[in-house]
C-alpha cells in the first residue's frame, strides 16, 4: 500500500523516534514503506516520513541504476562514521524541490535488526552510506535543512514554500 509522505514543516519530521518493536504490524509497515519509496520514486524512506515515530527505515540506494536490493533497518545504530567527509547533492521526499549540498562521512558502520529479529552489521560506502546517514537523521528528528548554512537553508526553504 502506498502511504502518504509527510512534508516539511510538519513537526513529526523533527521529532526523535522511539524504538521499534518487531511485530507483524511492523513488517507490514516496512512493506508499505518500500512500496511508497519505490512509487515516490525515492531511494530511502524513514518511518517518521509516513507519520510513524519509530526507529525504522528502508532504503535501496542503487535500484534506479540496477536491480532492486531493498534493505530494512529496524532500530539502526551508527557505530562509526568512517573516511573523509564529502559534500554532495541530497534530495528528500519530505522536502520536495530543492536538492541541497550536504556534508556526510563517505562510509558508515551501521548495526541494526532485520525483520526476522536477526542482528546485522555492515560497512556502507558510496551513495549507500550517504542514503543511510540521511535516513538515520530522520530517526533523530534531523532534516537536511538542519545541516545547511543559514543562507543555504533560507534559500532551500524559500524554494519549498514558493
């Protein structure tokens, strides 16, 4: 099922999320979030973007250029930010319009639980690392706008509100 995506400045988007509890409802939510992400079309989607304040996000960083390889991360943790800091373009399904230049670590070690309750850990690199950091920010109530200089933020906000 395709879910409505909340848009900035909805206050849910700036609210830190509670831990998710594995259940059939959570698995159904993850499936719906993947359907919504692909339909949007996006490469990642966090639960608060669909109005659920849970520590859950889905992503598929490469599906637009190749086969679908979805990831579902329940209660993810950033274990370590790795490598150089890089600045690159980021869009957000909850902030339609502007693509902003955001600084991120080029790699990230993440730990999470999968939908079967199994512990997972991986080092993500490249665009997958950027995507994971972006979605993780949503769980903390942080938007790309919060990572911009005051001038760049004002320009991005004006573009959204225009």
